[in-house]
C-alpha cells in the first residue's frame, strides 16, 4: 500500500512540476489556453484598469489630492512624497518634471490616492493621475476601473428618475461599449482619448447619481456578446419610433446584425420624442455660400429627398435661384449647425417669413438602444434582459 501511495505521490509531483514549469515559462498548455480564449482575454482586459488620455501637451497642471495620497515614480514605483491632502502644481521644463517647484528625477509620476479621489483642473476623478513628460510637455492619463467609468457614464446618459431596470440596461450597454472600445483601441500608452469634444467618455464623479451607481453595482461585470466577442453597443436618447441601421450612420464597413432597425413603441411619452426648430434663411444662405454653394435665394428645402428604411434623412434637396443643391445629411447639418437638428427622423420643413421651420422625431443617431424606450419598457414591467434583447437582438447577456 505504501509503495502504491508513494508511486501516486511521485506521479502527482511530476505532473505538478510540469504544470508549474509551463506556467512559469509562459508557454505550453496554460499559455496557449489564455492566448486562444477570446473570452479569457476579454475578461482580463475588463478587470485591468482603463487608461484615459485626459490632458495633452501642457506645461503645467494643477492636481489636488482630496485625501491622503502618494506620489510615486512611474518607472520603478519609488515613492517621491506622501501627502495627507493638498494641491499640487506639476510643471515641466526642458530639465523635466517638478512638483510644487521641486524637480523630480522621473519622466513619469503617478498621483495615487489612498482610497480617495483626485481633482485634475476643476474636475473630480476616480482612480489615479499619471503625468508623463514627453517632448518638453506633459500628458496626463487618468487610470481607473471600468466600473468606475461606467458609473459616470450612466449618470451622464440617463436621469436618476429612470426605472431601475432601464438603469441596469444602460449600465450593461455602457460597460459593453467601453470594453469594446478598449479591446479595439489602437493606442499603446493609453486606451482611449478623453479630451474635450466629441468622443469624451468620462466626465468625473460630478455626473454620477445614486440610482445609477446602484445599477452599475447590481450588474457588475455583465456585458453583451455576439459571436463569441464583446458587442458594439451604442445608445442614444430617443429613436422617434424606429431605430436606425448601423450602416446608415457608421458606413458599410459596420456589419453588426444586431444593430438593424427595430420598431420602438415605448419612447413616445419621452420628452425627446418630438421637436421643432426655426432657422433663419439668412444664416442658411451665408453658410451655404461659405461652403461653396452660392444659392442666391432659397424657396424650398426638401429634407426627405432620400431617406433610409427607418425614415431618416440621407440627403436634402434645396431649391435655390441658382439651381438645385443636393447635400448629404451631414453636409446639411454642417450648414445649419450640428446641434440644431436633434435627429434625422421624420423631418419636415416649411418656409416661413425669413425662416425655415423644421420638425422631427427623436434625439440622437438612432443606432442601438433607445434610452427613453428602455425606460418606457421598464415602466411596463420589462426586465433589463428584455430591454437589451429588444434593442440589441441576437446578442447574449454574459454571466459574470
Ligand atoms: Zn424609441
């Protein structure tokens, strides 16, 4: 018996040794499994912090520690200083970085709060701030957990008065969107640009609200997947009755079958369902002229010269003294102002005295989840799973 036991023990130790060797060498079974499993790779991407380029190419940046924090070197993590709280003025010259006037011998420093938050400029951020000295200027990267980013995104996107199931659907859509962006990022030092302007994704703690944070916590780690990969899950305010096909907005290179038009009966009571606006003819004439379309005078604007299957404008035809002018929707929006037309769905246009009067339905690009529709479904007793299945049909809701 002792001999058999000893043999079993030796065989066990042999296999254990081989396993440890393979693990340590980063190759063989353990390494291959990690490399070949997209899901495993994506889980590790999600559990790692996300890095956002937040300030770019400055000579000076004000960072406040809203509690105890450490400043460490980025390269080898030695501590430069520790603070209970306070303001830091980080500057750079051709000699490198300085903190409150004292030069530091590191090209990368990290302000690491001890469980608290930091202020970069006037905005309070979760996570840490990494200051990188490059080409006689500084970039600041905010590094934080994906769940922390999602809290800010949910609070910014939808009201705290939304029903809990709609907030959960928004949390999952936002988490999936961020993860998809991170996975497909082409940047190396950071994952995403978070500078002022379109594409900014993190707005700090100011946009968070308690119901939104609770929805993030209740759905922690849950994402949508399609074909074994993290889905692309855009969202917008109100579809005006029908969502849009992804190819109409992001081009024919987009092939997500779960981003096809679906009817939406739930957003009609939403405050963004219908809109109207009036645009001065003189403004349209001036911007048309500046864009290389001298018009003379305009008698009519046909906003439905070409429309998509979901009833959204693709091209606009303008009847002008100097001939017909045909513009893509995007060109037309650049003429009247990008934020003037809230959506492209069900547009009408009537000339008035010195103006053109536009009406339309919905708010936003229309691809993916209609947020007012999600809330309408939640009010009717639908779960977050039913909401997500409706607006991203065919996707799977991943388990944590
Ligand atoms: Zn809708």
